[in-house]
């Protein structure tokens, strides 16, 4: 193994300390406490874990944490009424509705109902459009975290050839836009890309966000490239148990890459830290 291991846990902890310090300053000088409201509909076990983690870290940063857990059969109208109430609350600066939602609820309708200024997930069409136009916007947390991890290796990404594998609205598309804003030459690859390995092999920076375990292999990677692995899946292990892996075959790719994120401990910790960062920015913006 020759690659530098990018420690997402350490970088996320540093970001959380910065956010906590600024929250303290706002509280002491402006009597302002940023507030984050998280709404969970249903009892999806993974979503429950994410929500508990978000609430715990929100409180640890000195912010107000407001949690709403709704039953799985909650109607769309009921959820929209709750969002409207949260939009009006002066102590709520960020609103996050945990995805996925039950089938009776239209996800886009819910995301559009959130006040764009409180859309700390960065999924509202207005924020998506502002990001695409290069204007100031709430940016989705996972792509923001990926960018910070890449810049921890190389502060100036301008001129690099970057390839993003995966075109989801949550990661792939905003990630490509962020890299364009950093003056990278950016390719957004996907399941219909011809000779995907050859496309990826051109890249100085690879962001893998396709959801296919260990898809990216060493022969796909340009020697010395920065590799950011967004994927996380549980697969069978040789001992009859399971193990967590990403979209990148870590041990294989680490023999070629210049720097690489592990799974777990890479992108994952950054997502919640960037959520806290977005909530702080939303509170600061409301109060000038």
C-alpha cells in the first residue's frame, strides 16, 4: 500500500470544533443559538441511526436539536403542515426531512415545501439551480464533505481532470458542479458510459458514488490520483459474517492511488459535520 489514507474522522472532528467555536461566539455575542429540526417518517432502522447521530452531534455543537418522529402511515398533507410550521419558527434555522420517505409521500413535493433558506440538505430546486449557476447556495452535505477531503490533500484543485462516477441528485450531480466551480475539468460518468475504466483512468481526482461494491479496481486508477469513495455497503465476509466496503476496492486501489478515503471512516463522518456547518451558515444568514 502506497496511498495516503485520508482520515475523514479527524477532518470531520476538526470541522465540528470550528462549528462549535462559532456557535459559542454567536450565542455569547448575538444571543443566537442555531436550531436544526430533523423529521423522520417511519421506522427504517438505518434512518433511525442517522437521525440519532445527527441529533447527538447537533447538541454537542451547542445547537438546538428538534426531532419529530412520525408514524410510517403519516399522510403527505400532515407532513407538509409540519414543514410549514417549521418554516415559520424563528428558533429553527435548518430543516432536514430524512430520506427515503414512505411510498404515499411524494419526495419532491416535500423537498420543495422547505424554505430554501432553511434547506440544510441542499435539495431544494432553488438551491440546486443556484449551485449550478455559481451563486451562493445551500450545498448538499456529502458532496461538500467530499470536496473538503480532496482539498485536504491538494488545496488547489484547479486544472485537475476529475471524474465523478454516479449521477444522483444527492451526490453525483452536485459533486460535479462543485468540482467545476473549483476549475476542474469534470466528467460525470454513469451506467451508460462506454469503457468506464478508460474514462476513470484519465482522472487526477476520482469520486466514486455509484453504489456498486468494489467496482473500481487498481487498473482503473491513474498512478498518484486522489480517490474519494462515497459508497458503503455490507457484503459477505469469508468467515460467514459481513464486512463494510465502498465502491472502490480499497486494498487494490491503495497500491496505485496517491491518496484514498477508507470505508468506513472516510466520507461518512464528513456528511454530518457538513450538516452542522450548513445549519450554522443558515442561522448566520438569517441574522445578517
